[in-house]
C-alpha cells in the first residue's frame, strides 16, 4: 500500500485517490469493564464497522491483523 499526501493540509490518499483512515480509531478501552458477552458483541461490531468502511472504499492505515490485535487487547478478550 502506498500512502501519499499531495500538499500540506490535503487528505492522505492511497492508490487512485482513495481516502485513508489513520488509526487507531476508534478505541474500545472504555468498555473493558463490561461483562465478557457484551465485550464480544462490541468486538463483532468493531469488525463489521471496519468492513463497512472498507466496503465504501476507505483504506485503513492499520492492517487488519493490527486492528484485531489492538481491539482484542483493548477489550481484554
């Protein structure tokens, strides 16, 4: 993946003008106190949200593996 910025203040793009979402975003640390079942529901929601963004053409700066590692650590699952 090649990420580039044309000029200071311009959006970061990848490939033919695809927007890049710099991460990590959002964070799930504030949900660590929830019961395990609810944390697993949030984990599923986080994956679905990322998939929806990618389906709209967004490119994530964070790889899928990095995303999974981060979210599972933040949710303590």
